[in-house]
């Protein structure tokens, strides 16, 4: 394990830090997102400037960019700089149609976390499995000769973020039209998206490709003309578009994990509902799920030293984009100006050995495995928007009924 030095402030400092310490872990040349900056200040500013008015009618717009209605808050939500509750409260008082639609999207995010807490790694299979062919197992790439695909992939690689509409375009092109494994496409998203999470990312891909829904989303030229007018005129295929017609639906075999139905109790991955305290902590351990200044463990121990560990064995396997590292580094650099902060590269188990830790539970299956050997003196509940129950999560509508 390696104790890392203090990060110099600003984008240049973050990029230099990533180049110096994480170049062996990334899948691309080191570069921060062209659109997003990490840190609590950036998160708070983005939330303050978001006006939900018009969201219902403009949330699916792609071009022109200034007409987009998407909030672009998801990178900050993903890393706990903003909670779903924060955003839920912020939009209150807006036009009722827009507030309801936006809050439905927040509930969808929460639903994905409940599914992930219940199924863990089994979310990689979904409710239905594609009919596999040998060709599906090869590493694939999107066809960037199409103007619509090139535009979206460029935005993914430059910004590390996409509006929901273009996420569906790429997922549908990958799995429904080309017949490739959705898991491989989801991995590509996970590498680049600043809001990449196995919970929301997997559920979104499953819904779009039909693996976790009744019918796949059929990406075609019609959507591009409607949501990004003028883009097709820039394409070499404008007079002979390969996606002019609606695609055929793929074939599936069906499985239904029993854990999706009603169970006796909330899953262990949901964590405690109250603070579990055993002793005074030596350090606050922050995870990538919760890096905000209002992280419950951090807020309860404002003068205790803070530790963040870049999990090298995990990151070596994931090979994420450098944009994600730069975003995290910017966030931690800002946090280090107000708290005594230690940064490490290595295994959390080794770094935190023999230390009494205060930590906020992370609603991901890996948290239990990583935290089990660590001496957790104080475990704080995750700030759920809706507390997990043992109710059915077979569908979004069934889940909503169970958590009201």
C-alpha cells in the first residue's frame, strides 16, 4: 500500500495527480471531464442552478444542447455529494407535472439501489437472458461511421455523461440491433460514466434491451430526427440510413430470481436503520459512494481524521476512464482543505488494519466483503430516500406500492 501526497488544487493539479499515481489503472489518456468538475462546491452550484420547470417536456431532448431538460446532477448523486433526498426537496414547489416526472426518475434511481441490494452480482443476469451466439462474446465497439453514434460516443468519452435518451440509443444499437451481450456494453458505460453504478447502469441497460422489461427499446432514425434535428443531415448515410426501419425484437429465455418477490426482511446489504456504535473512532472512512461533506459518519465526527483508499486490486480489474479518477481527485482535494485527510492506494483492509473506523454504510454488495475484516467502531445508516422493505421488487410499480 502507498500513502499518497496532498493533491494540488484545480483541474491541472488533479490531472497531474492521476497521471503520477493512477496511470497504470486507467483505460485512456489522462483527461478530466470537459463538462463536469468534482467537489462539493460544484455539486451545490449545480443543484442551486437546476430549475425543474419544463423537465417533463424537455428531459429527452438531445440537440440543440441548450434545450435539454436533464438536470445533469447524477455524477454528484452517484458519489454522495448530493443525496436523492436533497434533490427531492430542491424541486418541491415547481410545476406539478415537472416535479412529479422528475421525482419519478429519482424513485427509479432508488429502485435500482433496492434491486442491487437484494440481488447483488446477480443483477448482471437480469430477468431474462439473451440467446447467446459465439459472436456475442467478442469485444465490440459502436459503429462511429454513423453521425448519431459518433456524436453520442464522443460525448460519453469527453464528458463522462449522457442524457437518458442517448444512453438508450447506444444500448439499443449494441444489443437489439447488433445482438451483442448487454453486459459488455454496460461495462463500456461503467468505465466512462461519472455516474456509473452497477445499480442504475445495469437496470437501465436491462430495461432498454428488453432483458428486464416486456419489450426492448427499438432505436431508429425516427428518434434521432425527433430528439436531435439536423444531426442526420451531417451523416454519410443520410440517404441510406442503416437504422431507418424499426429493429426486430431479440429472442430470450426467461428466468425469475426468487429474491425479487416478497421476502421475510430487508436484505443485509440495505444496512442498519440506526447508528450502530461500539467505541470512539480513530478515523472516518469515506467510500466512493459517499464523499459529500454531509456524509453521516463525517458529519458526526467533524474533527476526526478522514481516510480514503483507492482500492488498487479492484481498480486494476475495472480499468476505468481517467475522467472518473479526476472527478474523485477533485472532490477529495476540496475535502482536504477543510478536513485532515489521508489518501492511500492499496487494499482498504490493509490501510485500515488496527484502526477504529466510523463509516457510512454503502448499499452495494461489496461493502460487506470489504468492511468485514475492518474494526468498525461506528456504522451509520445509508440516507435512503425510501427505506428498503421485504416487499416485492419484481417491477418498479410493485416496488413503489411496497415502499409508500
